[in-house]
């Protein structure tokens, strides 16, 4: 679970988030439904976009949980 060096500093697509976590876009959509990740923008067509810093926060939370830190 690492962030690529060439990651955009603008809004990220669900596929970008999924690739960084090594999961599917369905998992990203589940995280949105669960409130673990919130889109910064939903386009008129219903496409979600995420802020890189929100993805970093989720990564840190998941890493903390993986290290036995419990739920955040």
C-alpha cells in the first residue's frame, strides 16, 4: 500500500485510489458507503473524485489498524 511518486496533486478517481491500496473500485465504493472515505466532488454524471490528503488519512488509519492499533 504505497502512493506512487507521480500521483496527481489534484482530485483522484476511484481507480487511482483502488490502485494505490491494491484493491478494487468496488472496495473504494464500499468505503464511501461506510463513511471511511468521502468524495470531495461528485460530477454531474455521478463520478466521485477524492482529495489526495483524504486518501493519505485513510491509508494511515488502515496502517494503524493493521499494526494492532484498533479502530480509529
